[in-house]
C-alpha cells in the first residue's frame, strides 16, 4: 500500500451538530417544566405577640403659614416649641408626613422639617401630588 502524505483528512462535524441541536431542542422543551423544590422546616412563630401599628403624624402647612398637626392648629412662629411639647406624648418611631402648600417658601418647610427632626423623629416624609 502506498500512502500519500500530502492528503489532509477532513473532519465531518455534521452528525455532531445534528446531535447537539436535538439535545438543545429537548432541553428547551423540558426546561420550563422543571420545578426546583427544597423541603425545609420553618420554625414555629409565637401567635401571642402581635405587631402594633403606630399611627402616623400628619403635619399640614397652608398658604397662610398656619400649621396643623393631626387636628390641632398652631402658628408657624410658635411651632417649634409647641411641637416639642406635643411630641412628648407621641411615639418617636411613628412616621411624620409633612404636607405644604406649593406657594410657600422653601425655608418655611425646612424649618418645620428641622423642628420634627429635633424632636427625635427619624422617619419623615414630604407629601407630593405625584
């Protein structure tokens, strides 16, 4: 037998591609139906302790600079002192929601915000229409 050393063998990868496409099609059909489920045992919680919802504090400032805390009315000039006294009976973890008229000066709203922060409240939100 005489060998021709110049001949280069060619690889036929067509059957390999066909097998891979069939496996890909099978995987695509089966994958959405696979559900991973892990059995875990959750600890038992206590049913005797209930979480109490803290009512929020609503502060409203109208265009005439009258401040209303929940249902009590105050003047803006005396707000800081009055709010410190008013907040003594409130829970400091309560959320404070400040609503102000859009025609008010930025400094007016920031002074109310500073008084709320100085009283010890950490969750303060400014209300908007959007």
